[in-house]
């Protein structure tokens, strides 16, 4: 792949300029006022795939935002890699916390990235990482070193739950036929310590509503006589975990995968500096389930967290009301063998059971996701490991992630394909937050590594 790597070196600045073009488009899928921008981003991706040398490039309409499809079949007898990514982004809010405008990308040097990092919404999640695959395709095509076939499915609804992706996949199973799915929407341990994500937690997400009186009441006249929904909700939330930080929902741990001591020892070999971890998010101490390390708590153990809570008067000054309603959004991260629908039902049953008679409770399920695990003895994982070892000069560590990517389980269920999660982001990239950024090192390292994956995957399949 020497010609490919040389092409990448010769075109670094152009690649960056073209990414900046895409980052300037505020393709916020959650905001209907940006529908035109989402379409514009899809058209931009289509243009770059065509320029890279892909065939049959099309912007496919859905009931929501479009999906960009492309392919390059160099030889039907060769294996096919299906690349998944997304071009939509999170809202920039709160905009006043950005050092520079979210959709005006700039490069700034940081402690983590002395060579510079791209600051913009979508820089890492997922425009920057998705664009690496487009540029890697271009490099292989222009150099005449395309070792296997490639297909691309780049969607515009990932940040709002990929509502129409399942429909698209089911309707185009033949078109999407492949041997492996390759995704870069995850990260590595550090620039010095590459890693490959081998597991993702699932998700059960609910909203709860607690109702007391039929209207807000005067807290002086009614306080102490009528249940305050905020007080009740706070108490109910307090009952969801015990003093060992274990979730108290009956049956919650029933099907939880238990890793062996050997597997846990293997996980512990990956570098992790707890002091740096605490310092990066400015906390005095970590907290979590007894008997597990910080890394284990965030990857192989299930959790329950309140994501938001509101009710009553929250404006300026004072208003002495006893509120009619209180609300909370709660997420539960799940591990292998936990089913999101079952967990949601168990939560609903328990939460309703601990409510006092003085209030009414409603649990509204939102979206969920199944956990996913990628076997490290698969051809896809081996190809990713060898590719990273070639580009980083060091063998990557297999690592489970605490996050959820619902489409991974969907791909296996509908297409029967395993997914390789070969991402290049860092924990410090501030995805979904103000000042999201992506290191130039990581952007270019991704483009350099992806062609090696194609080569290694082709070689492994030929040697079968």
C-alpha cells in the first residue's frame, strides 16, 4: 500500500479543507429548521464519494433524512466491506460555551494535541471519522491499490435514533450484502495506546411523570397537607440504588454477563490513569458499584442514571408553589444478555410499586438498544488489529465501551453481519459538548489505517 500511503501524505491539506467544507454545514437532524442543511450535507457526502471513485452513488430518501449509498465492486469474487457512518450532528447548544462558533471550524493547539485539533460540531462525531473512510477510498482508488470491494451507507438520523435505518436495511438487504461492517464512531485509549472497541452496552431509556394535585398550589396553604411531586420523585429516585451503588429494580441483574477473573485481568492490562481521569472532568473522587474498577463500571457493568429532572417554578426570583407535576428522564446502560424491553418493563413495574398512594405515576418508554460484542478471533477483528499495528507501530488492545450504538445489534439481526468498531477518537474530544474537537493526528492516522484494514481483510479471506 505504498502508493496509497504516499497519496495520503501528498493530499493532507486538501483532505482537511474538504472536511472543513462539510463541518460548516449545520446538519442538525433534531431541529426541523435545519432540514435543508441536513440535505445539503448528504449532497456533500455524495459529491465526495463520487470524486473518490465510488459507483452507483445515490441519496436515498426516507421518511426522515436521507441515506447516502455508494459502492465500488472491483471484483465480485473478493470480500466486501460495508462502511457505516453518519453525517448528522448534535445541536450546538449551549452556544455561549463554545470558544469559537460551532460551525466555523478552526485548528487550535491543545495539551493533548500539540500538533493541533479541529474544533467544530461534528469534528469527531461523526463527520471527521466518517470522512476518513471517504478519503481512504479515494487514496486506494487513485493509487490503483483497492484490495477488496467497498460499500457505503452514510445516514442522517443517527443523533435522533436512526428511526428509518431499519426500514432501509430491510428493504435493501441484497444491495447491502457484504462480509463485514466497518464503523468509525468510537475511540482509542490514547495516541500512544491504540485500542479496538469489542463491546457496547445496550440501553433502556424512560421518562417518568409524577402527578399530585390537579394544579400548582400555594405552598403556604397546602404545604405539609398535600404530596409534593418533586419531593416524592426525589425519594423514589433515591430508592433505585442501594448503598453499594447497585440498582434495586428486581431482576435487573438476572441475565447479566459475568466475566471470568482472567477476562477481567486482561481488561486491567490496558493503561488507565485514574488521577488523569478525575482531573479531566474535575471531580474529587470516583463513585460506582462496589467490587469493580472504574473501567469495569463503565463497560462491563449495567448502570442506572437520571439524565434530567424538572418540575415546579425554576424562573428568576421566588414563586412559592407546590407543583402539580414532576418529571425525570432515566437511562439504564445494559450489558450482554440483558434485553432492553425486559429491563424497561421491570423498571416500570418497580417504579410504580414504590409510589405512595398520594400521587399518580406514569412511565413512558423511549428508545432502547441491545448490547453487542465483537469476537476477537474473527477475521474482521484480526484485520483491524493488524492494520492498527502497522499504522501505530503497536498492537491495539481489545476494549469494551460504555456507550451504545443501537445499529450494531440491528446489523447483526437483519444483515447477519458482525461489526468492527475501529474508531480513532479520544475521551477528550468533547463529543455532544461545547468545543467538540478532533486531533489532526487522529484524523490522518485514521485515513492511513483504513487502507491497511482493507488489505489485511482481503488477505485473511483469501487464505481461508
